[in-house]
């Protein structure tokens, strides 16, 4: 799928001036020249042995010297065995007589005299090296070279985008209508500040966008800048923190200095939790580098050093629970805007936006796809279209049809088919009865989500899957719905015991999920005989999808009552589910046999096979009868 180019893809290349010689290459040339000279000098002299005057006399007396070269006080010579030596002496008549008596070849040269050019070059060499170094540093800073990092480490790393380069608007952001309405105040203020100032109204200094990953927080920030046609600074929270002490605070100061010069403008800090975490909980106490950075950010947003100006800070995070309270107070981040998972209407709009540049077949109904993708984020829906397009491309199709979407959704949720995993006939039979137990209870119980399809083809970590999809967006659950969920989860285990007189490890996850639901009903929701009392201090994080464990605040006796209530719910559901399956034993056997034959059955096929009135289904693919 071809993605629309945004202003974040447009990077200008550094403009290096080429009016004169490149100082970097000159410096490299001189360094290479020096290294070549040192290499040559060492090579030429590494075989020369330096000896003292006494040893020189001994060598002369023992007739071991072939020839010598005398140059002032330096004597260089060659031994008869081919080795070289040198020695410093004070020439005398006695030395000349000894050399002459041993018939040693003697060469005499006058002392070397350095020319004026050499003296001048050596005198100015330090100044030349300093000049080359300064030229290199200036050019590196202008071009963003590696050496500039040493001197510009305290500079802000924010990327600046001028208004004419921002081409993302609210039209490119589908759904999140409530978040758009809240952000329109910012846009209107940036366009017409006098409209607000005449009545004394103050625009929020900071707006925090919260929500699960993939729901469009960053895209919303880009759209605000595009709608307001104002300068935009973009930076990540991790870009402030550095190993050097004081660098983060310096980068914050530099960022706001640049922002004030370009006011009115928007400063967007993505993943602000990297720098805005609560103070005093890490190692280092108040002197921690990250905390210094946070203190400077607090001062810039609302402190004595803050000047009045139209600099609006947008920040995004999926961890608002860890942010420092001082950062969230009015005057800094005045508003917190939730960017939730898209509902049915929003999902359809998101699919329409992302499918503009792909070729869809006539059988593709985006509303049906939206109904069959509850809990998908905007990024998930974009990925769904891309996966469908990839599959259609591999099959050399001219357009994407509904079957491609069905297979792409299965792959995203359950994983790819494990074609190399070979199951024995016994394992296939156990899996078929297990999944048939889930499917039958799903269709018989009135408070479950509509049945979608069942398969015994291994996907991901599962050997088989019985799948149901909600008929609409669900915002709360009733007690009967939760009990029905537990009964459906028990269906696989019950079918194994009743029909195969066996119990396998395949029911482990079903038992775990059923127990969690029952415990939640007792400890959080008050749906047990213990009454509407909370027994659990565990906090469920809305964006991370996991619980934050805390120690219980009740006695062992109360814990025993909670365990008994959970056990009662599980046993009651197990008993009811067993009765339903026993009553419809023939239907389950028929379903399991058909599943062994075809491996995958859609909802329409199953309803017709076991003669049950169908409910709303999400069958995207029309199945053919065999």
C-alpha cells in the first residue's frame, strides 16, 4: 500500500559551502603525511643500534667495524656482519689514529644546517594546526558533523517544520471526533488570538494526549499544526535525557528559546513519560539528571522565567499514571484529552482513509469489516489493509477481495498457519471435540457474542480456535454475560471428558481465563454472595492491558471466603455447561466429525449443520457447500 507522504518525510540535506579548500580534508592530509613520515622513520631506523663511546672503542680494537660516517659529533657505522650502529663522540686525534690503524673506511660530512624555510615552518606549525582545527569545528557545526556534537550537546534536538511543509489536517485523521473538538480551541486561538483576549480568556498552555498505542495521538498533533498553519517543533521525551549532567535542562531551555522566537507555534513532545516521570522514586534523589530536566520543563511551562507568548505544548503518552503531579496541574497541562480505541463508525472511517490508495474488489464491504474488527486501533486497521494487500499481491490478483481481509485478520489476531506442524489422528480428534465443545455452547447460550467460525488448523500457539465476534461495541458487561463466558470456556474440557474420557493440557488457558473472570466478579464487581464489596486492591492499567499488583488489605479468613465464592461460581458454570452438552450430545458429535473432515467451518455452515437458529454473524466470506 502506498503511503501518503507527510512533512515528516521531507528532510533538507545540509548545505555545505564549497568556496575554498575543505579544512577537513586538509587536516586529514597533514595527519596522513605525518603518519607516513613516522612510519618511514621507524622503518629506516629500527635496525640501528645506539652504542656508547666505550663500546665503540671496543668494536674498533676488535676489528669488527667495516665503515663509519662522521658528521660533527655523530658517528654512524656498519659492522662487518651487516648491522648498523650510531654513537655520539667528541672527535680526537686518538680516535682518528685507531680508525686509520684498523683500515676502516671513513667518510666525513659537515654539520647539517636548517634553512630559513624550515625554521619558519616549524615556528608557525602550531598556529597552522590550531587554524585547521577551528576551521574544521566551524564547518562541522554548520553541516551537523560528528565533532559538532561536542559543542552542541546542550542544543535542542527538536525538528522544526515551517507551516508550508505541513500537509496533514483533520481530514487525514478519521474518528476521534471528541478529541478534535477539544483541539479546535487551540487552532482558533492560534488563528485569532484577539477573539479570546478581548474577554480575558486564556488558552491552555499545554494539552496532554493520552490513550493506547496506535490510536493516533501523534497524528492528531500533526493535524493541529496543519490546521493552524503555524510553526511546529517535534521532539521525543528521550531526546532530552543524556549521560552528561545538565544537558537535558539545557536542551529544554534551548527548545523554548527557539519556540518563543517563532511564536505563535506548537511544541510537540512525544512519549513525555520518558522525562516527566514522578520525582523522588529513582536512584539519585533530586539530583538525578532526568529530574533536573523535568524541573526545567516545569519552569519553562509555568514559572518566573516564563514570558507571555503563544507557545502551546502538546504532549503524548500512554502512561499518564507515572507522570509527575506538578506537570499535570492547571497552568502547565491544563487539559488531558483521551484518544480511545475507535468505535464502529470511527473504524469504518479509518478503513476508508487507509483504503484510498489500494484497489478494493466489489465484494469488499468496509462496514462489515469494521463490525468484525472490535478492539482494533487505527494502526491495527491500517496494518489489516496492508496485510490484505500483501496477500493479494502474492497471489497476483488485480484487486483485493474480501477473502484477503478474512485471512489477514486471522493472521493478525491468531498468527500465521503452522503448516509444518503435523498432528496425529488422535490429536486432531481431541482438538476437534475440544473446539466443538466451545462452539456448541457459544451458539446455545443467549448472552454470548455471535459465533463466527471454528478451525482445527494450528495457528500461533493454538492447535485450534473457536471464534466469536461481538455484534456491536461493548462498554459494560452483565453478570449473565460473564457467567456465559465462563461456561463457554469450560466447553472444551467438558467435551474431552464426556466423549473421549480424557483430559488434556489444551484446557489450561481456558481454566486460567475462567478463574480470572470468576475472581474479578467476586473481588471487584460484587457479583457473588459476599455482596457489593471490593476485596482486591489490584489496579488495572487501561492502556497497558495488564494489572499492577498490590498486597491485599484483608484477613486470611476473608481470603478464604473469596476463594470459596470463586470456586462456587466455577463449579456452578461447569455443572450447567455439562448439562447443556449432554442434552445436545448428537449435535456436538456431528460438528466434531464435520470439523475433522473440513478442518475449518464458517458460522453459516455450522448453524445449518446442527439446525440451530443463527444470530448476527460476521461472515465476510460466503462459503460453498461440499
